[in-house]
C-alpha cells in the first residue's frame, strides 16, 4: 500500500504543480491585458484631445474673417483643349 500512496502523492504533486503554473500564466496574461487596455485608453485620450483642439481651432478660424477663403468651392478638373463633355 505504501507504494500506491507514494504514486498518488507524486501524481498529486505533479497536478498541483501544473495547476500552480497554469494560475501563474493566467495572472500574467491578465496583467498583460490590463497594461494593453491602459495603453489603448491613454492613446484614445490623447487622440481625443488632439481632435477637440483641432475642432476648436477650426471653429475659431471659421468665426474669424478667414472663412471666406476657406469656404470657396474648388474648381473641377480642367479639360484638355478640344475635348467635349460626354454624358452617358
């Protein structure tokens, strides 16, 4: 019986070691995910701040006298001389 008990103890030890290693990998993975989320949140906040600053600058520019030059529609592409418009 003692040999059977030793085998059970060895098997239990291996199982506990595997379980502990698995838990450590899970914890490491969760920490990595948490770091990635924090980095992504920081990037999003930075980009949002840049966007809001640009929108504020654009709004200030449109409220000033510079709106006339910025609001002009662009001319279409110039045609080659002798070419006619063809509508299909």
